[in-house]
C-alpha cells in the first residue's frame, strides 16, 4: 500500500485527529522552509554566476543535492523509500559521473523540481501551515493574551476581546477551527508528497531499464559461476586426478613386486585406499560439473543420473543441445530431486521426462512415494528454485500427503545453434606394450599363487 494512500485513508477514519498523521503533515510542510530558503539563495547565486558559465553546474549540483534531501524528507508522510533514479557510472572518475548525470532525464527533472521548490512550493507549504495551524493556535491563545495585556486583546490581529467570556469563546472557536483545518492540511501534505515522488522517484521506463540491467548482471554472474565450476573441474581432473592415477599405478607395481609378507599387505591396503580416494575424487568431479553433460548434453546426463539412483528411474529425454547454464540448472535440479526420492520419499519407482518445445525446456520428476515434500523443509529445493529463477525459469512442486510427488522445471531457452544433439565419442584403440616395458600388472594377468 503506498504511504501517500495511507495518509489519504487516514483522513477518512474517525481517529484521524488523534493520530500522528496531522502533526506529521504539519512537520513535513513546515520543514520545506529548511530546504526552500537555501535553495532560493543558491538559485540567486547561480543566477548571478551564470554570466561566467559557472551557474549551470551549480544549478545541476544543487538540484541533485536537494533531490537527495527531499527523497529522505518525504518519509515523514510517505514511509516508502523513494529510491534514486540515477544509475551508477560504468567507469570511475568525476568525468564519467558528470557524463552520466548530464545525459539522464532524472537530472533535469530534479533541476526543475529545485526551481519549483525554491520559487513556489516552500512558500505554499509555509502558508498552508500558518493558515491551518497558526490561526487556530492564535485563537486558542486568546485567554493568555488577555491575561498578559490585562484589559483587551486582539485575536489574530482582527477580533477585539475585552473579557474572559469572549476570550474563552475565541479559544473554543480556535479548537473547532483547528480540528476542521487539519483535514485539508493532511490532504495538501499528501498531494505535496505525491508531487515530490512523481518528480524525484524513478519513472516506469527507468525502473524497466534498471530491472533489465539487474537481470543481465545476474545472468553474467551465473555464467561466471559456471565458468569457475568448469575451471575447478578441469584443474582437478587434469591435476589431482592424474597424480592419484600415477600414485595408484606405482602402488600397484610395488605391490606386484613385493614379496609376500607384512610389506606386501601394507602395500595392498595402500593401493586399495588410493583406489577409493580416486573413486571419490571422480564422484566429486562429477558433482562439480559432470563430463557427460559437457560432452553429450542434458539427455544423456539425465540418463546417467538415473542409472546412479538407488530407486529404479525411467528416463525419457530427447533434447537438442541447449545453453550450458540451462543444461546445468536442469541437471542439478533433477539430481536434487532424485536424491530426495532416495532419502525421503520411500518410493518404489520414479520417472524423469524432459522435452523442449515452443522456446521452453520442461523437465518433470515424478515418484510414487509418500509425498509431503516442501521446498522450505531442508530439501535443498529452495536454492534450486533461486538458481532457476535467475534464468527466468520456475520450479513447482506438487506433493500431497500420500503422494505422488511431481517436481516440474520450466526454463525459457532456445537450442544452441551449430551444436548437434549428441557428440560422438572418440574411439579409443588399445596401446600395445613394448617388450622391454612389459609388467605383469599392466599387460597380462599373472598367477602368483605358486
């Protein structure tokens, strides 16, 4: 609910006069003097300096400063934050800042507001407070004026009061007048705040442009995150994994060459442990960014994820190659869903379907489990929903108690041009061992029983 509407709605309530709104409205309007008078002085100084080409920068800087103050001051009667309509320069430095500010419509709106505020608005605000509050308060003070003078008093410099009955009647009339005038004062303050917001807050086009830039920057962050994931996967695959493979081979060779005994047993345990570490590292690499997803696309990657599930999963996915960020988000959504099926659902089977049509990727994961899944129940689906939302996609879950559970992912996307739906694997030929390098553990089985 817009805060200015709150003030206008307060005018229709019976408790308006005893609420905070009349006095907040009076404070807001009276405070215009504190910004209007300096703005008027700056306007006069800048007008004089305009003859030496210094006045225009002063006008612009004064408009920017006054707008920043007014956006904060408006919260006295309009608690909603009035954000700045200016955009951040792409480059550092005062030159880039000036270029951006001088080409923005908001800058010139703020300059127009500064001129209007200095010449028209603050005198009107002050006049409204004097009429709505000053005149009734002066009438209420009639008995005090009579007591100070001792013989007579003039209420608001017009009505002559010579006795206390007349003075108390004037005071009662002042209270009634104050109660009546506080209503138009609140309406004027609400209209004044609305005018300030219209001039100094972002317009719809500016908000749309800012939202578009936020969306683009968010997409760039996702791309950078995916590139970093791939770099880590590549470094681990080409570095640590290759060293572990070499270590495993050396332990295997040492194990084959060692005579039976305690040393051979320790080498066997070390060889087995190195093999387990290598297996875990490969699983870690697959979790960071599965190679099958990069090489073959989303369809085969989903089939691979289904094969590794403890619950039997039927997969149907015939897809073209899509953007890497889309394929990655959909893949990890399915992996998280299958992990939840394994851990929490008690399902006997599940089904994964993925299709692309009308510029949209649709992925569904259905299981026959007990249901009752909630995105905020610690299942990790909240983070996936945020990740898919970055791509303007949606993640919906239908999971009534007793099941079944349906997770549906929809991401707008188009096929990647020039990419086939599948990549053919590179054929591998066996490498023959040279006679001088033949080792029993590498080239042929050896019977060590005897």
